[in-house]
C-alpha cells in the first residue's frame, strides 16, 4: 500500500492525526515517487523475506516416463529499517504574531508543511542514493545489478537538440534505449524516474514525432511529457537543499563526467521493489517545550529489492 494509507491505518501511540495529515500531504507533494512506491508492514528490528522465485518450468516427456523434476529452493534477503525524520520547533512568539489571530492559519502548521516538503526531498534522495550505512537507507542506485544496466556508450553519448541527420540518429538511439530499458523489467515497469532536464529533453524530442490537433492531448496542460510508452514519468526532483538533483547531470561514465541516468522501476507490496516499515510516517505533538512548540516527524523505513529484474537503469546520457 502507499505511504499515506499505511500511515493512516496504523496510527502510532501518541501520534497526532491532524499534524500527520499535514505532514503527509506536504511530503508527497515534493516526492511524487510516493504516489507509486509500495510499502509493507513488518514487526521487529529486521525482516527476512524470500527473494523472487527463479524456478523455470517447461519440458517434454516420453510416453510412460515422468518429467525431470525442477527442484526449488528459497533464497532470502534481510531488510533493516532505519529511522528517518526530524524535529521542528516553532517559537511561541512566532505563533502569537502570525497564527494567534482567529482566521489566520497557524504559523506552526505553515512551518510544518514547509519542513515536510524538505523531508520528502530528503527521502527521495535516500531512496536512490542512500549508502546503506546507518542511519542511511539502502539506495536503489547501489542495488541495480549489472545485467539490469544499459549504457549510451563506453563514455556515454550526447542527446543533442536539432533536426540534422546526426542529431536525429542520437535522439532515436535514446528512444530505442528507453524501450530496451523498459523491457529489462519483464513484470512491467511501473514508472520511469529521471531529472527535470531529462524530462525536458524528452519533451523536446517528442514534439518532433507527435502530430495532434491539440498539443495538450500529447503533452498535457503544461506541455511537458508525462509518460513514455504509457508508463508514467516521475521527476526525481531535488535533494533536501532544494538545489542538488537527486539524479544529477554529473555522473561519470568512462571519460565523461557530465552524464545522467533514467530508472525503470516496478514497485510491489513485499515483492519486486518495496519499502519496509512498521506503521509508516508518524507525527508527534510534544507541545510547548520551553519557548518552542515542538513537533517530531519520523518513520522506520528501508528499501527492499526482492526481484533484481524489477529495476533497471540507463546510464551515460549526456544532455
């Protein structure tokens, strides 16, 4: 289930549902991947789960002879949740000055919303780039296996604008690689995740190949490509600082250090790519501590890749 649902269904002791609703809404607004990521509930400090089954069937037999049996086994993976969250403090004087008048929104709530948007960006960065050293998450970038990685070339390759024959060939090469990337997720890629510059470049390329009466029919009201091959495109956005790309344009491929990547992901609840938690995101109202209204926002979470073929990465894209 998605984060909003699991957090609401499994309310923590002492958690504040009103503040939780504010935090969840703000967090999801800055981390659109949370509209697709699947979470499951676990108990304890770690969880042991079976990997995706690799059993393969299909053979023939001769009359009066049995089949050669396929002996199955179960391999497991262990996921250990990390504690992700933070504290936010709002001076009581600020609440008096900006939220103490009837009809004016609480300053504490306004600050919580801004804070939670930053938390959403922090979570997305951890989801992809966490180095698996506590308290960091086990990021997806380090969990993509070699057979699930495609490249634009030994040193990457540029995807320029323009309609010259050479430029069109490079644009078509990117599109072909994207189809290959999608096919590396045999259970069906659920989302394509990339940064805003990659989305913009795909949008510009799409304009050359799409002919419709109303451009909004193809590119949406904002005229930005929102899907490819009917698979939603998700903007990975920025890290907590609001300026650093979660999926940067400074990745290294061979001799090139100006590359970016695109991920194809299939999420599932305790299958494919999922997130382990106990009760999701919880928000605790600690009340007035000294001169500050204090709010604690946190959750236990880590990334679980049960099926190596549920995630693939196209690297070496130079924009």
